[in-house]
C-alpha cells in the first residue's frame, strides 16, 4: 500500500497557488479580501478612531490576508 504525502515545498505551494480553486473557496477568498480591505480603510481613515477600533482593524487585516491566502491554496 502506497502512502502519498503532500510535501510543503516551494514548488508544490506554487503549483497549488496556480491550480483551479472550487467556487466555494473563491467566495471565501473574496470575502476575506473584502474584510482585509475594509479593515485597512479603517486603519488609514483620516479621522481619529478609538485605539480599540484600530487594534481590531489590524487583526482584521491579518485575518483577511491569511484567510485569502489559505483559500487560494485549496485545490478543486
């Protein structure tokens, strides 16, 4: 019985990044991008916001970026 491993090499990750993604994960990816952009807009707003809002927006940018990247790496 042959066991297949999905090695995390740069070549494999690049292949996964370029491969086709299912429609469900495309929706997740796009939602994460929207979250990241909206939170980035809050951080760079020309008005003074409470520190809690700015901190939460920073977390939102990080969550949006990581979520979009992970959703893109899924294969169909």
